[in-house]
């Protein structure tokens, strides 16, 4: 079973320069941890993380009920999320989604079934990473306002990480 590796955004050089400039991949924030917990609770998800997408790795900068520190960018869901900065990415059932069904994070630990992620956007406009809620149980739908609430939380996480 295969899966789709995330492409690089068209502005990858500028995006990576912003990650480097802000030192975002090295920052940890307790304030952001609380916002990640709020995001996970919003979706009644098993855990939540805020990530920075670096050159080869997805680095977890804040977490709620997760011990994940980093993974290869090539298997990250957040690597897909950063490709569309204006939208929240939702995967209702990763095991049935051709892009993710064969992904090691779906087939093995942490056994991702449901994923919702909002881009973390720098003040200069580049996408640094994502705020996401993740569960081992699939979902059938989301309330439309939940997407907007997640984007608001993502903005607050970015402020906490960069502030």
C-alpha cells in the first residue's frame, strides 16, 4: 500500500528562510501547549500538536497528550497542510484516503485515522507549520465553525511561538 509524499510549496526557499529567520524549529512554548490542548478538545481528538516543517523533518513544538518530537517530513500530514495556506486540511478517515492509507503513521503508531490541521502563518506570510488535532477514530463530518475556530487558534499558536 502506498501513500502520497507532500510536495514542496512553490515558495519553499522563502518559507524555509522564514523558518530559519524566526528560529521557529527551535522554539517551545507552554502557552502554545495550552492552545494545542484547546484545539484537540475542540475536535474531541485523542491528541494535538503544533509543528514546524523544516528541511527534512516535521518538528513538534507544542503538544497535548503526545510524546511525538519529530518525524520525517516525507510522511508528515502537516507537510500537506502547508501547501494550502488559506484552508484547513481535514482527513476524515486516513485509512480510506488514497493519499494516506499506506502512510506509516496510519498503518503503525500512532495509527492516525482522523486529522485536521490549520497552517501556522508567519507575520511575513510564509507558512511555518501547522496546528492539528489527531485521533485514532475516523470522523464523518465537522461543524463549519470548527474550521474557523482552528484557524483562530493557529494564529494564536503562531503568536505564542514567535512572540
